[in-house]
């Protein structure tokens, strides 16, 4: 009994070992596969393929795949390994056997469907097709090559016999002719006569077995047609854009010399929030929140320092003639309540703050309130888009002429947008020059420099890869930088913008360089003078400098601030500044979503579309 069980187990085990995963073969075999290739001196291959097919299943015909895109083809020349991508366009596709055909373009390849959906193929069919392949420079230095898959490794069927004949345009060194196949050498025969080599197999090819031929040729063996050269037209375009940019800057983009008066007091009719818009052309969160100090100084609220948070207590409403943006923000802060803390504003108030910023921006876009001329603002956008355009087009065209790849176009679009980012950073720095600190200026300059170097590096790679001359790219690069400079300094202030900017700069200069004797006199005349300027100093990022000027001067504590014992001006300001920053974070914080976004792993593929059997070409197919 035990022996019988043991025997059964061994039998099952052996049967299990004998079970191998086998991929189902196509319902047909190829009795004879003949390939005829005529190669011209300009690199055009005229390929004629004849397939004698025997169907074992009821199928309508064949689906043939003609590759045209080859990604990441690896070449080894001596000790150098290089990777290239190519597109070899295919045209003049003909079905010589008379079968009904449907051709579709699948980007990486053409799909040629032979047969009719209304009928089934005969048990034995002969298919014959012809097409032309337009090859290109392989960019291998002083080496050219005929590198072709006579039989693709993607055929999932038996091919009983293969014959081929390749006619080259001129003589070649037969010692540089190599064949690669899974067949034993003695089962493969070829011969060479003049400019033609031919051959045949002596045994069948199993599924997924192919034949590749490689013939190394000297440089200039093929005389490839030159791609269209757009250098000169684009150089002219770049020069015209540069002249246009310079003309626009000189004619419509230069500010008149600013008149900066001495301002001892807050500019009448200008809130602390508006100083940011006037100097920079935009409003930041810090400038909006300076209104809290202004409201407190005007007796509308008190600020209570509660160690780790601030509490705002409403005393009265704002006057009805208050600007809409300011009024809306105040009402949102104290909606249905007389007091509010930092904690209560977290993840709730950011929408109101953003709305206030939009309101101020809309207010200064009104025709009578504009700070910058409409024409200069429009021209700035136009010049920003035009500046990197000629060199980006040139790079894309030259690279595309070699690779003919959409990925190459996408890659070369990156430098275009990198330069646009540089320009945007540049005119942001230019607009904020009067209100930003040295650290910000240095950081912006460094960022612009690094991005510009990245832009130049990407373009250099593109042109080296495309084997393009350097004179025109360098010229267009200089044109781009000149146009970028014009775009950065393009925006011109209106008369109103000039006047308000001068007043704000006058106040800023006074905050920076005020003399202590003058401040003592102003405080003597107005004990609250320090606090009336404080919102503007805070908005300009100069509150610490403003407080330092009053060191040694006697100041009365503000009636609107309640903090810990031991109050001094500098102690209050340090705590207030710290808590205002916390307040700012609370007011600008948005809710964090609990979802973590889409899940799943990443994926990728090896090789690339069309790279079959180590060479180019190689028709493959399946039944349908």
C-alpha cells in the first residue's frame, strides 16, 4: 500500500515537472518568408516581403506591424556606449498580392490589416507587400551602418524557410557584414556578389526567433538629404524681436524720474495695505494684516497678548466711507462676535484674506486708479512670451529634424518656460526693489542666475545633440537675454502711480533714516506718533528699525495693547511681531485634506517601441 502511494506521488510529481507554461502559437505557420531590399544612396530602403502562409484555424488574414519609431537604441563603438532614438518615416505602402487592406498609424508603428472581415482566409495564402523606409543619419561619428531585422523576433509562429536579397547602392567591405540569429551557423547560408548579398535558412525558425543583419559602412556612404535649415529666418526673427523690445522699452516702458518728498506722517488717503500695491504692484498677506495695527490705533479694536496667542476685541465698527476691501475684511473678522483669537481663525479665514487681496487688486485696475499704464502692462506680457520664442523654435526644429520625436519637443519646451520664470522673477524683483531686504534681493538674483544657467545648459545639450552650429544659437541666446531685460523693466507707472510711489518712498526713507531729534519733536507734538506710523513700518518690513529709532525716547504705552507685565516699547514690539506672524499663519492657513491622493505603484517599460531584434525594421504580425 505504501509503495502504491509512493508511486502515485512520484508519478504526479513527474507529471508536474513536465508541465511547462507554453504560450499558445498563432493559428498559422509561414512556409516561406522572402525579403527583397533595395537600398538607395540617400538612405531609402525599398522593402518587398512575400509570405506564404498556411492557416490551421479559421482566420480572416494577417495583422502586420511596420515599426517606424525606435527608442533608446544602444550602440557600442570601441569603449563608448551611446543611446539614440530615431524615427524612420515609412511611405508608399502597397499590397501587391491584391488582398483587402486597412492601414492605421499607431504613432510608433503602422498597422496593416490584410484580409476581409466578411470572409475567411484560404488554408494557403500568399501575401506580398512593398514599402519604403526613409532612414536618417545615425549620429555615430565617422561610422554609418545598415542594421536591419530581416525577420522580427516578435513572430509567434514557425517560419519554415527564409530567403533574402539586399542590394546596396555601392560597394562595401564584406568583412564588415554580420548576421545574428538563434540558428546554428551551419543552418544558415549567405553569399555576396558585387553590391548584393543574399541568403537562406536551411532549417525552420521557431516562434520568437529572428534574423538581423548588420553591415558597418564608412562615413558618407549614405548621402542623407539635409533637413530644412531655419537658422537664418529665425535669426532675423530674433533680431526683429530684440529691436521691437528695445523700442517698446524706450518709447512706452521707461518711468520718469521719481520725485521723492520727505514724508513725516502717514500719506493721506493711503492705507498701510496699499503701500505694497503702490511699490510692488501687488498686495501680500503681511501688508493686509498691518490693518490690524491701524484699526487698533484708530480705536476700533484692542489687541490682547495671551502668551501663545492674540485676542482681538472689537470696540466699534469702521466708518461707512471705509474702502470696500477693508470694510469687508473687518466685518468678516468680527462676524457675529465681539472678540476672536488666533485659534478661531485657523483654516477658516484664508478665503476672506484672499478675497481682500483680490479686492485691492481690482480697485487698482480701475482706469482712474491704475498705477501702471495699460499699454506697458500689455507689452510686458507680450515681450515675456516673445523673448525665448526664436531660440526655442530653432532648438525644437533642429532636434525634431534628427529625432522626429514628440518627447524631444516636450524636452525643449522646458527651456522656454524656464526663461519665462526667470523673467517673471526679474520684474517681481524690480517692482519690489524698494521694499525688499538684502536677503530677498540676493536670493532672487541667485535664483535667476541658476535658472539662467539651467536654461543655457539645456539648450547647449539640445544643440550638441542635434549637431547644430553655434553662431546662430549664441546670437539668439543673447537676443533672448536682451529681450528678457526689456520685459523686466517694461512696466511704466501712470502719473498717479508716480506721485503715490514718491510719497510712499518718502515715508519709507524717513522710517529708515529718521533722526532722533526730529522724532523727539514729533513725539512731543503727538504722543501717539510712533503708533500711527507703526502699521506702515510693519507693512514695509521695517518695524524693528522704526522701534530702534525710539530707543532712549519716552513713549506712552498704547491704549489698545494689553500684554504681560514689564512693558517696554521693544518688548511689546518683539512679542507683537512674533504673535502677528503667528496670527498671519492662522489667517492664511487652509484646511488640509485627509486624503493622500491616488494610490498604486509606478510602472515602466524596457526598450522602446519598434526596437526589435537589435536592429531597425522587421515586420511582425499576428492573425485576426
